[in-house]
């Protein structure tokens, strides 16, 4: 495993209270990060994301893909996705993330943002299929983007810039107490891929 010198050990919890969002810094060197970005853009089975809003199906420019160890179904935004089997490259990334974080994962939701016009609205990852209080490991590739948190009770917000080849691990009661989003930015003109490794429970 080729780790870059900016790996933070121990990681920094960027949340002041009610959860853990541990930023490990850059965990892939530039060569590896560039390789995975190019590979994933070309070879992942991307589809435009969709959501049901006010009983209407809305298709986004942002693209997504869902991979897992089993044929898990995953429902969010009232749309169900069916998992594809791991590729060797995704398994490689999964094993690296597990070694660094000390967590284990059985699935990955990938997001492709073509430029800064595409983002993600406030939400929490609290779907019933996810392991309760389980870790969600987020690997960022490509354009650096601001990632924001908002406390559900106090409405306090904070932001962090996620770097190319970096790892952020949300765990514990984070999804209970915090929303997160990826705000759009007119200054960003290149692509970003976000891989979110998760644990689906079958019970």
C-alpha cells in the first residue's frame, strides 16, 4: 500500500460535538489517485442519479453507481438501486480504506460530479439498510471541493476542503445529529469522484 506523507495519524475529528467525522488527510499518492480517477471515470457503470420529489421523478446531471459484496438493494430518495459486483480496482480501494480506518465495508456508492455546477443538497445517510451508527468512509478523487456539515439542532455549520486522494470517515452518531452537503461552485471546472464505502445489513 503506497501512502502519501500527508496521511494524518491520528486523524482529525472535524466535528465539535455529537459525532465523529475523522479526516485522515491524503491517503493515496498523486500517481495512485490520478490512476483511480481516470479508471473510474472510464470503466464504472455510471447512471444519472434520480430522486422522487413531490411525486415526480427528477433526473440529475450527477452520475452514480452502486457496487457491493452481494446483490444488495439500496433505496434512497425513494429510488431503489441494485448492486453490481466489485471490480478489482474497487476491491483494492476498499482494502486500503479498511486498513487505514480499522473498519470493514460491504458496499460502495460512487458519485461523479462533472464540474462545480453539480453538488449534493443537505441530507444524512440514515437509510434503514445501513448499519446503525456504522462507519461511512468517503474517498475523494479529482477536484478539491468544500464539504459542509450542519447540526440538526443548533444549525451550526462548518466546512472542510476534501483533497484529491483523501479520506473522511463519518461514524458513531454523526448521521443522527448532523446533515452534510456538497455545495456547488462556479470556480470548479473539473470532475470529482466520491466513493462512499458503507455497510449494508440484511436484517
